[in-house]
């Protein structure tokens, strides 16, 4: 079975795996979740060969630095795979960060530990979401198919993050098992401030709240995440304005007010700078897809 839209690809066939990898999937533009149901597959990932066994869940999130290379399958390899466009994953994580203080740590943990041995209950959950996605992808007459697919993908991602919380070592979850040093502490405090005050938009403001210099804050962010503080702020702002332009019919002036821009003109300039087009043009292009 191979089913897909422009943003979601679902398969349980070897040919589908090859097709997705060769034609759709790169390290930066998609997220892939693969459940091995029989045999194994060896995948060259992040400069090493990793083996995914039966009942292992492999999660590859969008990242420019984690490349997927050659792979080898056992003769009896079977699997179920869902690959979604990076924009869907980014929107889900943007929504999730509003309620989850350790979202960044979880995301980094997934990058470093992409394979999760899962139990029967979690396999049942995965199968249920896979089945729901299959039904919706097959229903081409549904006028709300895109929105429903997004909701299913969001629920499945939340379930995966919930499962991570259940994994424990000595009573500590995956989101807290890493020792926090000073740089980690500053970075996490910055992320929490960004969650609570996403509309400040000036590195200097966040640095003042942390009682450090803007330069030092950016250095810590770069060290911990390969992104400077200004890039983090811009990413959060762009994710929010994309959400409003894609998913609402609010007037541009109202979006600017909600995001605490000085005026609609400044909002339009910011959007054009970061998206390359005006807010209205971006909104029209997404509706046409």
C-alpha cells in the first residue's frame, strides 16, 4: 500500500520505502516515523549504521545535520511508515511548546536517540493512527481531508511525546535525564521566556531578563542548538504568523495586533523579509495548494 498527498506519505511496501526516500525525503524537509513489524533494517544515519529491529519505532525529525545514507534490509523485513512534510512537524511542535516546558529537550533527545523499543500498547496506538490515516487518505471525496489528516498527525505526535515521558531511567524521564550545566540552564531559561513572551522579539530584551549580554546569549544558543538567539526568535515569530495566515481568515491588521507588531505595515514588512512575499500573497498561495 502506497498512499500520499503533497504533505503526507504512508506505506507498508518496500517499493514505497524506496520511492519515499529517493523522491520525497531529505534530512531537512520531512519527518519520518517507521515501525518495524518483522525482520530488521540497517540504516546509515548521523555518521553511523543503526539497526531497527522488530517492535522498534524509528523517528527521524527534520534536521540539516542528520543525514540518512545507505540502508540494507533483512529478507523478512516488514514495516509501517508515515512521512510528513516538515511544515506539519514544525506546526505541531509550535503548538506543543505552548504547553510543554521540555519540548526542546525532547526534540534534541529524538535526534540523538531516534530508535524507541515500544510495547504492545504503544504498537496498538501506532496501528490505530496508521489505520486512521489510511482511511482518510483513501477518502478523496472528503472536503476536510487536509484538516483531518493534520489533526490525526498532531494526535499521533503527541502520543509519541507522551510515550517518551513514560520511558524512565532511575525514575527520571527522557526529558530530564541529562545533567544540566550552566549553559544548558541559560538556554532552557531563554526557551521558557520565549514561550511566555514570544512577542518581545529583541535579543536584548531576553538577555536583560537573564542578566547577561545579548552576545553571550547568542553564543549559548549557538552552542546548544546551532542557532543564534535571533534565529530562535525569528523562527517562533514566523511559525506563529504562518499559523495565522494558513489557518485563519483574520484580517492582516488583526493578526498584527495579536502578535503585538506596532502596526500592519511593519507586520507586512516583517513577513516579506522572512517569507519572501506579502502576507496576502502567502495566504493565497497556501489556499491554492
